[in-house]
C-alpha cells in the first residue's frame, strides 16, 4: 500500500490491537490507543521514541532486528518474543512493510498480542492481520502465501499481473505445491523452495520469457512462518524487474568503475553503518592503518581513534546525522602498531534510494608530516617573536643608557665653549657639539623606531601649524646645510590650513626628510620644501637635487635598515631607520607618503596629513 493514501492515525485508532508504525531509524510515528494503554502512557509521549527502547528497554536495536529483516525482504514477519516493558511472558509480533509509490519500504507496522500461558494468542488467527492483508493486497510487489505443505493459499493481485507477462504461462498456482509448478521446477528451483520447510530463508532470480520474447528476471524472496515453534507456511515476494539485463550491465559497469576508484585511491576510504560498525575498508585504508580489510569489517570505527578523541568523533557523527552535508576535521587515528597519526578527515552520509541515511563514509588523508612541519614553524615563529621582543627591549635599554652621557656631553661642551676665548678651540668645541647632536638624533631615531615597532608610541594629536613646523625644522638644519653649501627654499601659502597631528611626530618626519635631502645632495645643491592643500589633506613635498634613487630600489627604501647600496652605506652615515620611522609616523597620523626620483637629478618625497575638519 502507498503510505500517502492511508490515514494511519484513524486506521490505528480503529484497530483493536496494540500497534505502532516506525521509520527506518526505529522512530515511532503513529501508535494505536491500545498500545498506548499497554505502555501506560498517552500517545503523544510515545511519538518520536525509539521502538526498541519502549518495548524492550534497550538502548540499541536487537542484533537480529525483525524490523530490518522486513525492510530487507519486503515480507511480513511473525515471531514470538519477550517484551519486558509490556509485561511478563511471550508476545506475538507481526511486522509488515509499508511501501512507497516505487515499491520501496518506507516504514514498518508492528502489531503486538499477548500470548496465553499455553503459548497461543487469545484470539488465534490463521491468516495475516487485517492491516497486513490490506498492505499486501495493494503492494506493488507480488506476494504469495504458502501453507505448511508449500501449497499456494493466497496470492495478491500483483502476482497475476506478474505472471501475465510470462509467455506460455498455462499453470494455475493457487492450490498447487509451488515445487511442482512447471515454471518453478523447469527453472531448477524445486529444491530451493523445499528449504523453506527447514526454516531457511531463500532469495534469488528466475529467468522468464515475456510475451514480447524479451528475457526478463523474476526476483524472488521467501521467509518461513512458524506457529508455536513449528513450521506453518511461508511468504514469497515476487518482483518482475523488466529490463534488469540492461540495468544490471549498467550497474555492473558502474560498480567496476567504483571498485577501481575504491581500490586505487591513495587515501583511506572507510564506510560504516549507523551503529558505527565498519562495512568497507579500502586498500588505501589497509596501507594507512596497517590492518587487512577482512580483519576490520564488522569492527567499530572507534577502534581507529585514540581514547581522547572518541567523544569528539561521536559529536561529529551526531552533527552529520542532524544537519547532513560534509564534516571536515583534523583529527588523530591509531595504526595497528599503536602509532598515532594526524589526518584530514572528510565525513558524509550514505543514503539509500529514499534518501534515508544508512551509514557514513569517511576519507582520511595522512597529514602527519605536514602537521610536524607546521608545529616546527609555529615553534620557530614563537622563537622569532621572543627574539624580536628581546631586540626591542635591548634597543630601548641601550638608547636610554646612551641618552644620559650624551646629555652630560652636550652640557659640558656648551659650558666649556662659553668660557673659552681661543678661536681654534672654539671651532673644535663646535664640531664636537654638532657630532654629539648627530649622535643624539641617532639614538632618538632608534628609540622612536623601537616604540613604533612595539606599538608603544603615544601620539598627542592636536592642531598643527605646518608653516611653523617647517620653519623650525629648517632652522635646526641650518648649520648642516651651510656647512655643505646646500641652499634650502620654502614655499608655504599664507592661508595653508592647520592639520591634525602630533607636533613632535611632525618634527621627526620633517627632520628625517630634510636631513636626507641635505645629506644625499650634491655640493651647492638645492632643497625645496613646498606645501599645498588637496581634498582634505595638506601635501608636503621635500625635493632635492642629489644622487637620486634607482627605480628598482624605490620600493625597498621604506624597509628597516635598508640603504640603497653598499657604496651609499660607506659614503653616508646612518642606520637605515629614518625613512621607516617617517613612513610609520605619517600613517599613524592618517596620512601617506610616496617618492619620485631620477638617478643623477634628485628625489622628491611627498607626504600628506589630514586637515582639521571644521
């Protein structure tokens, strides 16, 4: 019967027996009033519960689950068993399939009757339960019922349709021993059906010739029935698979392709059922874990996980079953030799034809070497950070230590200079003072660089008059520029707006750029400072007529400790920190800096700072 045509709630309510409907995950979907009464709970509390937990009081389905057997065979099943949660003694269970429109089992119905002390049900019946009869009657699969002598006592309408396509089908099946029916005996299946009376299940294929002379395959499956522990008959399912020959060729071809991929994949491919028992173990898995596949089939997948990751693995499984999709995890596995390896694991659901989950497939890629390298890189990075911190602390300590004697030197030099009248000695003291100030600027640059790198530079942002700061910076470089014969020109409009910045930081920027413009200029050269307003920023350009910077070097001049080349390093003093510090201070104040240069003609450094918003 197609389940969408049945109102199961009404059907079970009218049924005078304990009954319920479950899905493939053993979850109860519908219950009869009598079953709820047997459980002593209202129906709504039973919906969604696991049937084995309610009936048998277990947390897992039984090893030989009758519901699974019915799903696999598409045949009703009657058996006697204990049900501790329903009471003492034996109960008779009748389990029947509920099929969808394609003939696949979607749900199963379970009917329960209490057995009397002599082993029979209170209302003994010699036929299937009414609801099972109705399901079988409308089943897209042919169903035969045999008695204990293997005579056909019932056939549903689908059987006649199946047999109707058989060419030269002249035999009457009803009332006859199935073993004696010519079509069965001619196919050599008499002995196969005879094993039913020994209590064994059967299944297989029977070739038939259709009325259109096409070779078809009739698929059959049979299960024995028992009454009071004795063989009482059997149920046979018949399914005509028209076109199976072609379909099987396609399936076989697809299976061969899959088997080749499965066998040749370098990664480990493992599938498990919903109980986490391994169902397939690829050659790649054998190589990775060191186990032969025959040893692993049937074992729990948790055997391949260290104890500390088993709980996490169960969490991934529950997430996958709940949300679907693909889970990608980095985790640990344990090999047969006890060695722990790192893997990149991808998990996804395996689903049947009804899109119901039946298991999980996992693909494991060994990343042990990558993880080791990554760990070493992290360790090296940590050590580099520690060394960098030590370097910053060293620079700060050293510069602070230098500042004290430099201050003393400048003070002493000034006192001596003011007290001597000898012109020659005065010039020596002036030279000494300039050298000491140069050393002081160098120490200051190192200290400022260390603060910027460490992120401890504190800027006091306020309105800055660039005209004043430019004039101050030029005044500080006057003696150096005059000494080298460099002429400094300044072009600052009288209406230039104030900028937002830190005055000390602006002085460091201007000082570094002017010092470089003078230092790298040619004798008798010119340094030009110009300013203008552009779109919410004030642009300051410091241009010189010096040696210039090669095109390939311009991107690197803002790198720490970098100078253009070795000859420059030897000809000009400096640390290579000035432009680095300048760039960082400009950016900290919301501006930017760029350079334009031509070798032999000079360079122009242009930086911007934001104007004050009115």
